[in-house]
C-alpha cells in the first residue's frame, strides 16, 4: 500500500464521493459528508492541504480501504 500524501480538501471530498459519501452541507470551512448505513458524519476541511493525520483519521472513520486506495492514486 502506498503512502498518504498531502492532498487538498477538494480532492478528499472527490475521493469520499467515489466511495459513496454524500455532501450534506457546509459549516464554516468544513464540508459535512454522510453515508447511508454509517453512523459517523465526516467533516472535511476545505483547505489547500490536509495533514496526513487528519486524512488518516477520516479514512478510518469512513471505514473503507477503497477510500484509501483512491486517495493514494490522486
């Protein structure tokens, strides 16, 4: 498996959308995403770069290896 790099919040949203997450709304500079059947909401900062730790935490909360693979390929 590849290393996670710094990507923008916009690219992270695209990757989560590919994995079935939908945008619910925006609160300040954070986009809130939801997915049917998962009780966790994701709050993705819309910054130029997301830190690797933030990205990893969202991937783990989303619970999908597919998300991680699409983020590595961005």
